[in-house]
C-alpha cells in the first residue's frame, strides 16, 4: 500500500482555462445589428430613410410655405433662377397712345414682364397686320415665331403683349397681311430685352420686404425665394415635395404595417391550427390574391362615398390593407408550419408549455426576421402604388400634392420645365431604392444560415 | 495553367460568337415583323406629301363613331363628312356661303325653295335629287332615329312636333316638288335658314341605298354613299382611312387631290408633333409647351380662332348658392380672364373672353362687339367682398359650403380649375372642389344639375349671333344651369323671328347686357389654335363653323421644293 498523506486529498487546483468565452454573448438581434452595420449599402440607405423622414416631418416646420400658394409672377421657374425685380406702377390698360418717337416697329415704353407695348407705322399695301414673337432671330427663312395676334384693320398700329413674358430677349415682328390673311412682304422686326418687374401691391401682399423699409417705384426687390423652383402654377416645388412626401410616406409606411400585422395574425393561426382550417383559410387567401386591384380601388372609392374633389387617400389605404395581406400570411404560415415540427417545440410542449407560450415565445420571434424583410420590401411597393394611382388621377384631390400626381403634372411640361417632372421622380426613385437596399441588408443580416460563413 | 487559360479564351470567343448570332437573329426577326406589319391594313406611303400620286397623309384625333350624317354629333365625324358629303349650300374658302348641291335658292318669310343642280351626282353615278334631302330630313326628325341635332331642323314647319312623335312624318313642311326642286315651309320666319342648310345634319341621304344597308348605314366604307369631293374607300376601324377623289363630283374647284390618307388616329398632341417633325403628316396643332420646339425648328407657325367660347356656367337651380345673384357677382369681380390666359394657360392663340358673343360675331356693319360694347371688366376685390357679404346675409349663412367645380379631364381644363380653386380661396376664402370628369360623364352631370359651377364651352353651329344668343333661353336643353328669366326668353324670341335687322341686333345687344348684369356666366377665353402646315400644301383651311380642318380646296404646290 502506498502511504497516503493529507496532501493527497487536497483538491486539484483549477487548471488554467483553456476554453472560454472571449467575447460577450450576443443575442440574435445584436448579431443582426452588427452585421447590418458592416453592410455599407444598408447603412447608407438607412441614413437616407432617416433623412426622408426628417424631410417629411421637420421639413415643413423649417420651410413654412403654403404648398397651394400660386406665385403667378414666377411660373415654371427652374431652381436657382434670378429673382431681382424692379418695382413699377400698377398695370393699366393701354389703347395705343404713346409719346415714343421714331419710325418703323418700336417700343412704346420700356419692355417689362408685365407688358411689352409695340407701335409701328402704316404700310399702304397692308389690309391688316399680324404680330409675331420669337425667341430666335427671324433669319432668312422668315421664321417669325409665334403669331400673337392678327388685325384685319390697318388703323390698328399698336400691340400689347402680356403672354407669359420672361426676363429674356425676344424678337418681335410685324407682318402686313391682305384681306384673306396671306402674309405680304415688308415685315419689320425688333429685338426686345424684357425686364423683370413687380408692383408695390404685390410686394406688400407677399411680404417681400421688411416692414420698416419704404420702397418706391424704381427700387429693386427680390421676389419670393423658391429654392427648388416653381411648378406650372407658380407653386413652390420644395413645399409641394414635402407635402407630397407626407402623402406618399403615409401610404408607404401605414399600409404595409397594417396589412403585415393582419397577415401575421392570419398566417400564424392557419399555420398553427393546420389541417382543414388551414386549407380553408389559405384558399380564402388565394381568392383575395385573385381580386383585381385597380377595380377594387375604384369600387372602394365609390363605396366610401368619396365625393368629387375629396381625397381618395383613405380608401386607398383600406384597399391596400384588404388586398395585399395574403403574401405575408402565406409567408408566416410557411414559417410556422416549419417551426412547429422543430425539436425544441416538441421539447417545450413535453415540458408543459401552453399554446399561447409556444406561439409567443418560440414561433413568432422566429418569424420576425422574415416579417421585417417583407415590410421593407412592401414599403417601396406601396409608395409605388400610391404614385401610380395618383398618376392616373385616382389618388389625392387637387390642390393636395403627392409625388405621383406631381409627376403626372410635370410630364405635361416636360419640354419647357423639366424640373417639374425630374424632382418628384428622383424622390420616388431614391425612396424606393433606399427601402429596397435596406430590406436587402436586413435580409442578409437576419438570415441565421449566413451567420457562420464569415 | 496553360490549359485553363486557353479554355477561358475559347469560352470567351464562343460566348462572343453566341452573342453575335443572337443579335443577328433579333435583327432578322425585327425586319421580318416590320415587313409583315407593313403589309397589314393600309400601306403607309411614307411621307406627308406624295407628289407622284397627288396624295397627302393626315392624322385624325379620334375614330368617328359612325358616319351617318343624320346622327353624327362629334367634330371628327363632321370633318370626314365635310369631305365626303355636300349639302344644298356650302362655305367657300373665305367662309362665305356658296352654292352646293343647290345651284340657287330663295328664302321667304314663310318658306324657302331650292333648285338642285343637274350635275350633282352620287358616288355611284346616280343624280342627287330633292327626294334625297326630303328623306334625310324626315329621318333626322323621326323619333326612332333619336338624332341629337334634330333641334337644328326645328325652323321647318311641324319639325318639333314630328320629332316629339306628336305628328306623323308626312306632316313635315318639306317636299320635293320635282326631282330638282325642294320646297320648305317654315314654322316661323327664319332669315338665317341658308346658313343652317350648310350644316351636317341637313346633308342628303338616298332612300334605296339606305334601305340596302339594313341599318348599318355609315358603319363602314362600303356602307356609305357620297356626293362630296371625296369618297371613303377604305376604313380600317381604329387605325386608318383612305379618302379618294370622287370621279362623279361636279365642282372642279374642290377635291383637287387624288387621295387623302388618314394614316394615324391619335389625339396625343406630342405624337402628332413628332409625326409632323418626321414629315409623316401635313399639318399639326401646337400647344403652348411645344412652341419653343416649333420656334427652334424654324417653322412658319400659323394661328386661327376656332370660334369656341369657354365660360364658367353657374347652376341657377334654386337649392344652390350659385342661384344668388350677389354670390355670382362676387365671383365675377374676384377674377380676371386675362390673368388666366396670359399667365396660367399661356396659349398664344387664346383670347381673354369678355362676353357671351365672341369677337368674330358680325353685327350690322362691322363687328358686333364694336357696335354693342360692354364696359371693361377689371379685377375689383373690394367690390367682390362686398357682394359676398351681401350674399352671406341674404342666404343666412355663416360660411359657404364647398363649391363643386365640374370640369373636363383635359390637362388644360384641370389647369384652369386649379387656378380658380386657389384664386377664390385667396380672394374670397371660398373652398372649391374640383370634379374632373370625362366628356360624357360631365355632360350627364351638367344635365342632371349635379354641380355648382361648370367649365363649359360652346362652339358655333352656324354663322349667326343666334348660335350663341339662344343658349340661355329657358327652353334650350343646352342651358344646363337652368337659367330662367322672362326677359331673356322674350329677347331670344325677338332674335329668332324679328325681320328688321336693326331690331334683331338690338335684341342680341340686350341679351349680352342681361348675361353680363345677371352674371349668368363668367366668360373665360375664346379658343384658338396655333398650328403648322407643310409649306408644299396650299389651300388648307381651318374653320370655326363646319369642319375644323378642311382639305376640300387643298392642293400640292410643287414649286415649294
């Protein structure tokens, strides 16, 4: 026998830890967040989405301009155009009297954006005159430009042009005509540089100058500022884009949240109960998928008693919720069916877990990843539907703007003022892209199978 | 390594080869498809003007619903019918009346006689007779035909009763005395009957041909019989038409082209502009946003006032706030049509409107509006607000309910509607709701009175002040706002039957004043059109009365090349 001493019975000292947790334990969500942060595209789109929300919510507080206000002195102005104007007297009708001397086609007084007044001398051959305006020189092909007026009366030797005058150079021509309106030889032309003007009444009503400054005729003043220009009725584009964002994002975020919530409830019930009830519920979902969206939009609009000139946004929301939930319901049902058969569910059930606990603790949290991804992809879809419906005139009622209706109006003036179309179109594209990229990033971050592949 | 490299190289090469094959296949497919597409329907001859064939290519804005002259109501049908048909009297190039199928006529207080020319021939070679007119007019007034333009025949004796079904067709005051003499009795003196006769609804129709079509008259090219300068020879529904010269037509001054091809049916103004730019059609209209392009292309832009007046018409039914005169006056003084035209619509050929009677209406010697001038209207906000306060007291309202502004769905009418919405909100604090509807629906709502204010337009049917003057008579079905006034009815009756021209014009002057003082309407603008025509085409005409575009006198001038 070996001699045993008390030292033999001392506990073994703990060996140096070989394995240990070197990093703090990570929850699923924390891990996902880290992975999302590593994804540059997703992060920048997240910032874009936050910026968009600020634009919509804080924007109108900072840029407090009525989006319906019409500034008819600055119609269709592109961003960053000049706005210095000279104050002149109020407009008064003119009947051709003038002290301007000279011969040939001449200006009766200084040309302004309020009116260009022309005078000329009678030609014996003429029965009447036709007055043209061009933005290019007339040239040898005698392209006189836009015919503004025609008088079959050779005693009318003056003309006042007030049509959409811009502060730029115009080329006016007067062409004699015969009794049937045929152009004769002997046209006269004049180059006119138009000055931007405004009136004291206009300055006062728009509050263009500080109250303590006394402006007089002949002084210069800056017209109202429109950072992103104005639309075809002189309304501020920035204010309209902000107001439009409210409508677009209300539909874009409100509708997906509601129909996805409904889809989760419906899908998890069907998936959990299974069997006959599941079959019936999913066939009903198929039935809803088959309903034509546009037709139902129109029906809802009527069913809600939306009268003429009232906004169709609320029925649009309801229609979206009622018609778009089946996709989410199917997805969630599939997930639940899969999770139901997992080992840990069986174990939990054996340990005596109740149905409620099973659903809330084990099943729903495991579907959340899928749901979150669905939401981020549903948002751009809903924004696009809103834009489309407003584009075809089923959405907002004027003067309320939405990005879709603004694009619709902008497309009509695409050739003359492209910014009216480009700005809302850019916002729609950027928003849709941002939400799509964010959704893409979220899917990557939340997919458990991708976790250990780094 | 080496193998890998060469493998990669050959893979890239074969990939490039595949791409080339695919591209080639696609190109061939496109050509084959284009070839078949070119063979379907009417071969588009390529080019606005074909001098060899003496033919031109045009575009129509819409497909005519049908080409039965007794039933057609739309502008496009009128355009086609003006080329394929001819009435007793026609308009010449200067919009003056000129003999058509009738070589002379006589209008009396109690009736009229038309002597039809012997040379007038249908496109199948048979002569046009007085019976054809008698048959056509009786058909228009037959209640079973349900012709919307039947009212334009009401000056004929018993016409209204026949149209209502109260009298048999035989009682209508029109009869063919011989093959070449047509006798008409009047219900009341109608000194402007010659102008009416030039209208589409008065065109002839041959009974035996009509019966042979089994009720499909005007539905197809083969179901038409023409007596005008052109014959409709091909009609591919929804796509194209061909009008060919009518060899039997009597007048050598009209129908100078051998063929007019309607290769395009589209109302997209931009599409028409591009077709013109590419030299595919001979003329096109220009809207305001297109004018810079037109100036850049250095085209010779032309203009034309088409005679149509647009106005805000109030609903005068009793349950509406717009029935209140002071309310209407407030709205009238808070607006200025020149701002609408010059700053909002920006159409170079439009004219701010001042009166119910457009500027081109003729008075006794000169222009009606010079002989009966209205006081100049100007924006007066103080006056407007005073009237609004008066209206508020009279109606006993704290706030006015939202006003429904019924309008069309074209971009121009929406533009005007949005302008008025903000204008009345800013100037009077009123809330306007825009109800934009397609034409048919708007008409239905106008008829049922489902509006407060409607943006309406009225184009002339004949060259006489009465075409506008009788619009607000209480019995006129086109008086959609149901304006009723004893004074107006009396004035319209005078204008309809007074034989003394001075008294008749005075009646129109009083109608104009009454419309203005009662603010029955707010005039908006008189419409015009800016357009360009291929310089090689001469004699093309736009009209305010009759067809909007008229190629009857058009010919190709080859010296313009």
